[in-house]
C-alpha cells in the first residue's frame, strides 16, 4: 500500500465514524488535528518515560501509527503532497550542516 492508498484508508475510517460530518463531536479541523498529532506524539514519549528500553513494541507501534494517521490527514486536508514534501525536505537537509551551525 502506498501513501495515497494509506491516506484514502484513513479518510474512509474517519468518514465511517462520522467525524467529517458538520455536527460531529470531533470536528476534523486543522487546529484540532494538529493538537491531536502533538498529543499522540507525546504518547510515543510515554514509552520511554521511565526506561531507556522499549518494553511494549506493540503499544509503541500503535502510537506511531496514530501519529502517522494524523500526519496523513493533516497533509491531505491542507492539500500538501506529503510524499513530495518529505522528499523536498530531505533534499534541503542534505545541504544543512547542523554541527557546523552549532559551532558559530
């Protein structure tokens, strides 16, 4: 499954829950989704709160999947081609020198 198919599967799930409906109790606005993305990213951190080791790989995978789903949804609703954005950012990153920047 590619990124476009994953995005469609995510939209299908959200629609099946009625969350795109105008009167949804979980309005799928960019603001709400950005907050949800941040909250899910923090749940990734919880897996390392008291231990350096990954003790629950299945739970960790679930949290990473939640982050990925929100990221796909935000990109899609923003009309951003996430795949191209990632490729563009990687290209920019090849020109950056973080260690050299920190020495200045």
